[in-house]
C-alpha cells in the first residue's frame, strides 16, 4: 500500500518498502508545512502536522524491520495465558448429553 492511500497516522497502514522514497518525500513536505504554519502562528495546524510527521517518521523507522526479499513480516503474538478462573463449558440445551 502506498503511504498516500491511507492516513499516514493509521496504525493499520503497512507501508510497502518500495514506497520508501515516497514516504521520505511526504516527511519533507510535512517539515515544510510545519515551518510555514509556525511562521504564520497557525498553532492548531502545527499540532496536527506534528502528529502526522511523527507517525510518518515511525513508519519510516518501521521499514528497517521489514524483510526486503518480499516475504511477509512475522508478528510475535506472545504466549497465551490460561487461567482456572473460567467456568467449564456447559453443553447447549437440546444437544444430547454424554452418557457415562
């Protein structure tokens, strides 16, 4: 997905490593827009642009962890934790109960 296809702040956006150059252009544009907003004292605009800038920088940094050979990125889901606090499953009504 290209960085321009979705909001750069979206945590779901997976940046295609081939779009790194475009992402750098977006970051440079955001820097220029932040400078302009500061020069004109558009403080609300500065804040919004700063959020986008930080998100774009995070996307750029995340590209360092993506394999360049086209393989999908692995995600560590962690180890599931089981507790004894859950009640045992009850058979649904209408289903035959095991005999025993």
